[in-house]
C-alpha cells in the first residue's frame, strides 16, 4: 500500500521543547526569587517536582494540571503554600513556552519536500498552542491527548489519525522521538514508525522502529523509497522488443516498465492517450463535492468517479484536497474547482445539468427508489455536516442511501460509490 499520510509527535520532534521548557523553568525560578528573596530554590528542585507528580495522580491527568501541581509543590517546599503565586508562576511558564516555541531547522525544508498530496498531521500528548506556530497552516489535523482523552502509546489514537487522514493504518507513517510512546503505539496500530534522534540521544536496546533518522530532511526520501518498494510488485516490467510503434505508447514506459494503477488495456500508454480514450467513453453524469473544511474523503470520490467513468469531478470550496486518496486517478479524471456553491450552481445551470443532492436528510427520496437523470450532477456534502444549507435549497432533488444500523451516516467516499453505481445500473449499457 502506498503511504498516504504522515503524522508527527510535536514536542522535541517538530520543535525544541526541551530547550524551551528548560528556559521557562529558569524564568519561573527567577520570578519566584523576586517574590520570595533569600530562598535557595533551584531549577533542579522544580524539575524534580515535575518528575514526581505523574506517579501521584490518576493516569491520563492532563499535562497542564501536572505542571500546575509541580509548581504548587515547588512553591510550598520553598516558602509555604500560596495558590495565587502558584497560579501566577504556572501562567508565566506557559506564556513563556508558547511565545518561545520555534520549530527545528529541519522542519520547514522537510515539509517543503513532502509530496503535495500527502496528508500531514500531529499526534501529541503535549498541549502547545499549535495554531500560533509558524507551521500551523501546513498541518491538516492535530490530535492532542488532553482533548480526545486517549494518550500514546494507546493504538486508538493512531487509528484515529488514520481515520482523520482518510487512509488505512498501514498507509500511515508516524515520526517521533519517544520510543515507548511514539513507536510502540504506532506499530501496534499497524502504522510504520520512524524514530528521530534529537538532542544526541542514543538508540535504546529494545528499539523497534521501521527506520531511524538523524534529521527530518531524510523523511521525504524514506517515504519515496518505501513507495517505490511497494510499487515494484505492481504492473508489468519492460516490454519485450520489438516495441509497438503505435503513437499512444510511451517509449519510457516500454523501456522501464509500467507500474501505474491502470487497467491492462492501458499498459504502456501515454497519460494523454489514456485521457483522450477515456474522453470518448465517459458517461454524461458529473460528480461534485463540497470542501469547506479540507474533506479528507475527496480522494476516494475522485477515484470512484474514475472507476465509474464520470464526465468530471467538481470541488466546491477549498481548492486543496487529499490527492493521495485518489491513488493517482486524478491524472486521468477531469477535476474542476468552484470557489463557492453559487458559482458551481451557475456552472450547472449554464450546462443544463440538474443537480441531485445525495444526503441522508428528512424528506429525501431513497436512491434505490429513484430514477436519476441521465445527464446530471451528483452533489455530496462535507463528511461531517453533509450538504450545506445553500446546496440544500438549490438542488433539484435530494436522494438518500437507505441504512439499517445505528450510525447516522456513512463515509462520503463510500456514499459516492453507491450513488455512482446506482446511476450505472440505470443508464450504462
């Protein structure tokens, strides 16, 4: 399986938490001496309190609570209990930490070198205010233990990461600096685990990693190599000579082999030749999907549209979508972008194409009892919220997929496949 997503631990993987926390600890002790002059409190005493508290509180206690308890103990040990001072010093610690967060020098170059269709997320037990960091706009999702109630190395948090990325766990790579939490949890979920050596650490004797790297700049090459190894067993090798001389064949593919995700009919064909041939046989229905929150299932919708021969796919809203999930089928499928639902609807009106919404809404018609127009656009909403109010009010009809279980809705990628296949059964020869 190709790699479709990569997640990172945050503290000491993406940014230098150790250095910042040490400086923040020093600032707390300095302030304590300003308030309580003459005491012999040291940063080492505060660090010792921080290390002692986790064993005394229930498992899963949020880290900010642990930090506050450690500072309160530090204050009590060196000048008597003072809740107001403990709160002030705790606020000082986090304010200094958040304003001082800086990514490691290898982070941005690594992000710039990753495949653009790779979903990028963070799985962390920390509580840094990530939206204030310089790379916040480069991240597709963020899973923090204190928010979801699951802490590494619990495999479920990595399974949640795969779900957030719209991929299987074995299509996910996780990178972290803590073997006991990052590597153990990721591998338990079936993901690949990469250990990054930070702060000169040496490999522990029981290290179980799929790879060890010194710098994040090694990661893009590692992912490329793993993808290449996965693809070596797919497709066909070099074409036996003499080669066919038909112009739709690609000399490079004839020479090196064709490992693409295409049917045998198109082996060794040039990309543009495949698109041209598909254009001769595409069906007259289109597919559209709203993308207001970077829906991670759009790749599956595009792949389904290619499989069922849709005329085109239309992305409404955000231009960026998870191309990794399309399994490269977007190279052969026409994909158009419309910034707003109004602009999309105007395009459909000019094209004389009725828009059929697909959503599990009250009053909708079961798709199995519906006669879909031969020329139409099947419109799907956001994964979590369904069709937007603007779309609901403008579509010609809304059809639903009958369900029999407890879940409110099914995955948007799955729903698109069902709806397209329904059109196929009604109209395709």
